[in-house]
C-alpha cells in the first residue's frame, strides 16, 4: 500500500479551514481527505508558528465568529494529527520577490510534497511570472503541483484510494 500524497496548505487555506463553523456543518473535501487518510499534510515549526500567530489574532477572531480560541486550538491539534512533521528544513529555494514564501517551498522540497495549496496568485502563476525560478523549483521538487483548494478537491477525485493500491 502506497502512503497518501503530502500537501502543504498555506496559512490562508488553513485560516479558511479554521473559519469553518465547528461540528455539524459540511467539511471541505480537502479536510475530509485528511480525516480519512487520503492526504497528509507536511508541517514545520515555522509554518505552525505562522498559523498560531494568524489564528489567535484578535481582529480576525472578532471578524470570524467561528474562529474562537477554542476552535482555533482544535484546528491546530487536528493539523498536527493529519501531518507529517519535518523538524529540520534546509533552505534550498528562494523567490527573491517574495521571500516570505520560501519556507513553504523549502518544506515542499524536504517533504516531497505533491501539492502546495494556496489562494495566492503569485504562487499559482509562478511559472508565468517567474519562469527561471519555476524551472529551478521543478528541478528541486519535480512532483510538486501548486493549486487552489478547489483544484485539489478535483485532483483527489481521480486519485485512487491508498487502500486500493
């Protein structure tokens, strides 16, 4: 049996998950894929720290009624349950125009992630806006696809269940 593919959800995708109302509501397909083991997250200390800083911002909690401190803590705990932990992430790739994203690329490379899930246009259009950097990333992470949560949900529909492999 093959292990499930790994994905990296950027902070805004994770915030979207955390902003979903707790229990009793529908779950996004990508969250369901995590909970049933069809997908694993890749997680590092830097990404976890970024999520903690984002989830517990008072102005976001005031704007997003479902993002209570208790619910944010639950989502962080679930994140860790659904993730493979990568403690040492070497710096291997940099996007000079947006260095704050470098840690996501480095985690993708180190974890051999198949998906980098984001809403960020600059990442989704990397191959168009920065072809030289995109080529280098492809060399370092040949199986990595950068896509939106909706595109990931579609991709997961065609990936056979790990138990069937």
